[in-house]
C-alpha cells in the first residue's frame, strides 16, 4: 500500500515509538508523591519542556490535551469569553464547531484570508480571531503574523490552529504573534491521543478548564495525563525538523516539496486541476480536482489500486459531501470533485510513481464515464 494521507495522520516515527514503549514501563501516576510517581512526573515535565522549546514557548504556558480538537476548544472556551468571535472561512471543523455563530472571515480563490475585511470586522469591538496557520485540505499557509499585528492594534486576541503546520514549516508562537496555538502529536509523527495548547504568558491565568478534575495541568485541564502518548509527542517534536533529514529515504519536510510537485505535474497530465497551488503551501500537500468525478469515487478507486488519499478532512471524509474549504474558495462543482494528497515524512519517489500510475488509470477510466 502507498500511504499518502499524512494530513489525516502521519506514520509513527521510530523515535516516538521508542519513547512510548519506554513510558509504558513507568508505573507511577505523575500526581503521586512516591518514587514511582516522581519518575512519571519527571518524564511529564521533561516532555513539556521539549515541546515548548520546539515552538518558542515557556513550559509553564503549555497545557496538555487529548489532541488538536480539545486544544482548539479550550482556547475558544477560555479566550473567547466576553469577546466577539471571528473565524476564517476555511478553518478546521474543530474550530467551526466551537465557534457557532461567529463572524466569518472570507478567503480568496487561493484560500488566503481577506485581511482588509479582518481590519473592518475588528472595528466592531473586542474579539477573538481564529485563523489556522496551514489548511488541512489545501496546505495553504495563512498570513498569520500580519493578522496578529491587526489584532494587537485593535485589542483583539488571536488563536492559531497550527496542527497541520507543525513539523512541516517553521512554527514559533512568539514570531507569529499568536495569543494561543494548538498542536497535535499524531500530525507530527507521534501517537494519537496527545495534543497541546500554548498560551501567551500574560493570558495563561485566563485558562478555565473544559474538563474539571484533580487540578492537573495547574488546574487548567483535569484528568491523569496520557504519559506514553505525551512522551511520544515530545520525541516526535524533536525528530520532526522541517529542514534536516528525517530518515534515509527522504529529507526534512522542505525536501517533500519536489515530490509533491512531481505528483501534481503528473496528475495534471491526467486532467487534474490543482486547487490553491498559486499560494504558499505546506511542502507535502496538494489538492487535486478531477472535473466530473466525485471525490469519494476517486478515493475508493485509488484505494482499490493500493494508494491511500482522502477527500477533505479526516474527520469528515467518511461523509459524502462538498468541502466547505473549497466552497469558501469559490471552487464551484470542484468542491465535491477534489482529493487531498498529503505526503508523509518518509515519502519516497517510488510512492509518487505508484500514485501516478494509479491516478492515470483511475482518471482515464472515470473521466470517460463522466463524459
């Protein structure tokens, strides 16, 4: 099988696997004061320090969560109180679900947020703006630093979903100017079940828990932490470098761009239309529309040929429907005819060859039927 659905979840990195297995041998609860508990606590705090350092934050300002969805919800719950909500039109469903009734910030045909419209919306009172760093379906990278400057000038707060960007492009919470930033382990090549919310030091005290419990995470998120997943999260953060080599077969995330471009060019020869390709994108992601052929039909056909891609976000790809991201970009009928190809950290040229063989065969067969 050729796995090209890394934006749904990355393959587990060997460093993360080793860290998870080692942590499973620790018996203690990090909240216990005996020796076993102290050993678990030490690993928890070492993991916190490693992840915070990787993204330019202080360990004290990192809250562990179950994943990116909870991190987004915690940010909106805590920072959105008493503020109007402004949400990018192409935000992940995790943010959209937590911000029902928010003002929508439109995007252009490339998926880039309209900053002039943001400037206008910010005149209407104190706000929390939610703008993802990189889109999960198209890979489009948003001008977050410019949006942050507008927010600061207007006294607004900015939450950034960096789940897809982390490990694939440089992410530094201070440089971005974000007031909070969401992360997820399994999008970095770590295990599923761990995530984090980074919060600006001045706002850390505003965090009110979504989940009350025994005071874990300095009272900001209750429940015994998933220590093996967190240890794997930290190991994946250290291994996922957007510039240096991840494995023998492939360079860092930046080295995935030539492979992505080769896949895109080859698919265009079969009739595909890349969406959002004229904007800055993640180096591993392309969104390919095949006019007249439903996205779910393409996914099934490619899967039967041994190639795994997706139609839209992983959380909604089991449903037949149009992509709200592509609709917001004005893609028209193509919003229901596009698949996402997202290269994993260990992708090779052989993976691209396998994809293109399957894509050409699929496109030739299904396009004739659509005609």
